[in-house]
C-alpha cells in the first residue's frame, strides 16, 4: 500500500490508463473449439458421442504429446493410468454454440451431428485446418468406443 | 510455327449401331453453334484427349476428360433410348506450318491401352486413303522426351524446340506441352478461371506461368531467366556447403578441446577473412592462441631433449614440493569441474523447458492460424464458426470459450498470432543462447578433464621418483618429455586438419565470388527491347479489344501488362476482385486473343491457333459477343485458326457474323448422333 502511495506522489500529472487486450489460448477460440467438436463427432460411430467421450477425446487431441500418448494407450503399448484426463469446461461452451448454430443436437447425455453439422464437418475435413487434430481423430475415433473410454476412465484393462 | 485442326471425328460403336459426329474445319475462323448440353465441350475435350493433353485438366492420370457419351453409353437423340458402348475412339486431323497433315487417333473404350496414340502420316479423315502408321504413347514418363513419346513427336511437328526448365526440387525438366496449350485452348471446365491461363502446376516447374508465356511469345528473357534460376540454385547449394564445412571445422576443434575464432559463418568472397580465422587452446584457466602455445611447447620439449635423464637422488626435494603443489591443483580442478557440471545441468534443464515452451507456442500458433482460416471458411459452410454475436440472443460475443465477461478485452486473432510469434522468437533466441552456453561448458569440461588426467599421471611419476632407489633414472622427467611430445602431436594434428578445411573454405570463397559476379553480370533489365515491344503490342491489342467489348470497370487506357508477371494490371496493381464477372470474362477474351494478335505480326512460338469454349459464360452481354466475333474475324483474317463454340441465340450469332469471313457450323440437337451406313467407321 505504502508503495502505491509513493507512486501516486510521483505521478502527479494527468495520466490515463489504457486497457490492453489479453491474449487467449488458441483452443479457447470459439471457432477452434466448435470445429474440434464437429471433427470429433464426425469421427465417431453414427456421428454421435457421449459427453464423457467428448471430454475424453477433446482433452487428448489438444497437444502432440497427448495425441501420441492416446495412440499408444489404444495400441496397448502404454497403460490407461499413463493418460491424464480432464473435463474441459470450454468444450461444454463450444457444444452450446454448436447447438445454437444448428450443427449439433443433444439428447440428454449424448451429442450428435445434425445434417448441416455433417456438411460442415465434411467441409472442415477437406480443408487444411486442424489437420493434426483431424488425422488424430480419424485414426482413433473408431478405436475409442464408448466401452473402451469407460474402461480407460476406470483405469481398467480393456 | 503453326498448328491447325482440320477435322474432328468422334465414334462410338454401340449395341444399336454406330454413333458419332464429324466436324470439318476450314482452318480460319469457325463458330460451332449448338444448344446447351448438346456435347460441344465433349467435341473440344476430344481434341485435347486425342492429343494426350488430359493432364492439362486434371493432375490425375487415367481420368478421361470426356462425358459418358464417349465412355459408357450413348443416348439416342431421336428415341431417347440408351445404348451401351462397345468401342469408342476420337480422331483429329492436324496440319502444321509446312502444310503437312497428321491423323491422330486415340481409343476411349476399347481393349487397346489408352496410353497408345495411333498416328497416320496423312489427311486420312478429310481425304481418306492409306498412310504410313505408327503408334506413340502418352502420359507415361518420357512421353515428352523419348522418340516414341507422342508429345515429343507433336512438338517436332509443330516446330517447337521445348526448353529445359528448373523444377522446385532443383532438377531439370522439359517445359511440358500441357503447360503451353492452356494459353490458346480455353476449355470450359477450368479454362475461364484465370489470366493468363489455368496452367497445370503438378509438374512442379518453377514460375511455370512466366516460363510458359515467355516461351510461347518467344521472349529473349527466357534464356536469361533460366540462367538466373540456375545461378540461384548454385548459390543456395554453396551456402549449404559452407555451413557444413564450418560444422566440420568446429567438430575438429571441439574434439581437441580447441575453439575457433574469426570464422565467417555465412559465405563471403573475402578469402583473407577466412584465412584470418585462428584456433585457441585452453591453458591454465584461460584461452590463448594455439600457435603461440605450440611454439612454447616445442621450445620446452627441445630443452628437455637436450638434457640427459637425471637420477632421482638430486630431485627428491624438488619432487616433494611438486607433489604438494600438484595435489592442491588437482583438488582445485575437481572443485572447478563440479561447478561446471552443476552449471551444465542447470543450463540443460533450462534448455529443455525453453524447448517445451517453444513447442507449446508452436502448437498454439497453429491453433490460431486454424482459427483464422476458419473465419473465412465459415461463410462457405453456412453459419459462421466464430460468430461476433450470440446465435441465440444476438448479444455481442468475445471470441473466447470462457464465461463471457471473464476477460475485459480479448486479443483479436491477428494480434494474438503476432503476440505468440514474438514470444516464440524470444524463446528461440533463449534456446540458442543455452545451446551455445552448453557447448562452451562442454569444451571447458573436456579441457579441465584432460588437464586433470595429465596432472594425475605427472603425480604418479613424481611419487615413483620419491620411492625409487637413489641412482634410478627419473620417471617424472621421462613422463614430462613424453607428455609434451604427445600434446604437440595432438595439437599439430588438429591444426593441420583445420588448415585443410580452411583451404576448402577459401575455394568456396572463390566460387562464391564467381557466382556473385555472374549474377551481377546478368542484365538488370529482365526484358530485351524486342520483348518489351511484344508486351506493348499485347497491351495495345488488349486495350483496343476491351473498347470493342464494352469493358466498363475502368477505362481500357488504364490497363497495362506487367513486365514481371505478364498479367494485366491497373496502375501497377494486379487486377483482381474489383472486376465485375462479365468484365473478367471480357479481359480473358482480350488477353487470349491479344497473344494471338501479337503472334500474327512478330516472331513467336505461338501456334497461331485459338480455341474458346463457350466464351459467353452466362456473364458477358450479347453485344460484347458480337465484338468478340468481329475481333476474332480480324485476327483470323491474318492467317490464324480460331474456333469458338457457343450456344448463343442463333439469330444474334448470325447477325454478328454477317459480312464476316467465317465458317458457321450448326447443330440443332446433340452432336453425337446415329450414323448411317455411308459414314466412315
């Protein structure tokens, strides 16, 4: 407190404070988050997924290291306990936007792509965006069935 | 230099008989008129297919650019019944400047390999008869260069001496025929999309758009440009060579615990700068000049060699003192090395964490770049993926997946990208510093380790002296002599290897000087006077045509043709989106016809042949099409062949062609129709 008073004494003239914009992590961007969700659902059976699997894959698709680890666990060269899994609140918000945009529909515990969501996901898959994430999801999406995810979450062998 | 298509034949043999069409061209200005979806494009694509040019349309080999009418089944225009095709082919008769004719036939559906092209040396389609026949191949590697390659033969027939150009991988290849045809064959699928032309890029030819125009228009600059490319590649290769020599010099020095000073890291033409570099050696805790150290060592060695080997008796006291001194020194060295180890470990941890940080930043940067791309993608897939407003309640949104309002002001994507990039650069500098620091510490560890080893050996020799019988020869004296001898040998060996590399570097410096000289000697002005004349003529032709086509976006007088890219420009800026759709099409007509116009009065490699499929493109006004016909008639009047296919209203076509020298070929329905027995098979 004392130091603030000293500063106030020194800066006695007129000065203004401009708020600088704050940087944000790339995966916190609305467009990025929604696209990841669309790609994720598109890679799953019947284009639908439980919330648990959505959180599981969304968290693990974010970095090269976690993607590799997931591949290893699914290939059974590493154990489920090696994976750190988090529930990402941003995925819920991305889902809310995707639902509002009409790309995703929800039925209680599940998220599913709508017809326009399927088209949007197909367009994303064609473009060179989120390429690493897309390749990862296409490779593991079908392997990580609801049952497998359940086992991994419970740290059981599968 | 010319090419002219004199006859086009399509044949499809079906279960219900023979179908097909024949189009005879008089070699001047021809308008092929038929309604929409009647198969005009199929006929024009057939020309490209017969000439093995389908890679002009799609990079995929084996994809036939023809509609189902030639591939699978024919729909009879009268009965509307479908008949499966048993066998089908296309054939064209072409003529060159010398009046020689070739008939080129290629099967579409048949048991014969589609890569085969059958060539008869004569006007088989128009005059009939038997001519010498030979098979050539297309699409396979070598089709452009080998004797039995069809494109090799076609280029010779057209009197084209195709130049060798550079590819992106630095290798040489021919300027393939497929990269030239789009400049005078505007087909409907992709032909209208770009100016100068939709030139295929799959051949990986550097600056292919420029190279093809330069060759087609016979620019002198072509040679110069090829030289320039060659020099650039050599310069890059030398840069790499230089870096690898520097790396080996540093490896030689590092292995002997030496360091190099004054070495130019990037290529230089100053051989003296290279020769001025020198080696340093770490002695008694500091770096000193290797040559001086070597001289001192040699002097010491000479002194020892002059002496007789002393007996231990006289050295006992001296040896005792030396042992004490050495013990202290060894202790000190051990302490120092411990400290160095710790420092190195700390730096390694620091480097690893910086590298992790860089990795994260790279990932985040990629995510932001993706987010930016998504912004533009949103408009093509319907709803915006990163909306500014809430899709439900329309409130203003911050572009962040946190509870709205958590962050007062969110950085925009561009700012954020810049911010991450700046951080990445800083951390990369930090990482480079750490790498250099670790390298320095490694050198010190190596040197102190070697010093420790030497001192321990010396200590052992001195201790041996202390317990030896009094008349024995001094082991420490012999050890010292051997040690210095060995050291001199090691250091002078490294020095010699260093010198060898410096000689190599000096040679590089000479080559570098020569390359830079060659580069300076290339003319500043890329284009010769005659090249500029041709460009000016092209500019004038385009401007006058635009006037005739009612071009409205800006005054045709403001249009120029870039001396660099050869694309049309306005006030020095490339013309892009500001053009209306119809003016884009008009400009395309003017450019393509302009190239031909220039070719009619100057020496170029243009085949004096132009095809335009459906120039109206649903965009340009009827009035302008009349303008195009009149310009085409003018240019064709000078001796060129121009073929325009259109489905414009017949009355307006006839009105536009009135009083003009033109062959009008009309089809009321489909071009491919049932043929009677009198037709050629």
